[in-house]
C-alpha cells in the first residue's frame, strides 16, 4: 500500500537465494534494505578536441538490517566460512525484489551474482531486539517486469 502518490518500504519484498545456503528472510523482519549501483564515469579527449564522456557499469553493493528471529544468519556464516577454508568455490546468488507500485502494478527486479556478507551477528543487550547487519555486492541489476 502506498502513501498517496509515494512508494513506502512496505510496498517492497525481497527473496534472497544463495547456492551455498537456503536463506529465507521474512520481509516482516527486514528493517531496511538499500542497494547502491556503481559505475565509473570518465571522458575521452580526442586530438580533435571533442570530449566524449562514457560510463562503465561496475555492479553495486547493498546493505540491510534484519531482526534476529532464529539462527539462520549464524548457520549461514559458519557454513560459508567452512566452505572457504575447505577451498570450495562459492558461487553467487540472487536477490529478487518485488515492488507494488502506487497504481497497483507490480515491478520486479533481480540482482545477480550476489555475495552476501554478515557484518554483525547483532548486539545482545537486555530487553532489546537483536539487529543483524548484512551487506554484499552484486554484478548486475535487471528489471524483470
């Protein structure tokens, strides 16, 4: 549901699929998600004196905060670390993003070749929620619908 003509975060849902781990995050417990696409912008100056700007796409990164509901994050990290020490290649995953637009239509995007890193298992503090922070990189961003 939008807020008038504006998209609000509850209009967005995410599904994270990683080959190394079945990682299920309920959108009800994702506190924030920010994707930051990256590109290098430069210019070429020919001997003619004409400047030609160009851009090279370089994937992007993302950050998210989730409320801890179970041991998934710790299980994922211990498996990932064990695979790395065993010399196993760890392929990338995907993030599917679905946004319900103000007009009722649905937009879907996919982030590919995702590498997900655990930044913190969360602060353990009396009578406080444990918030875990995750981040990572993606190779491409594609619009599906």
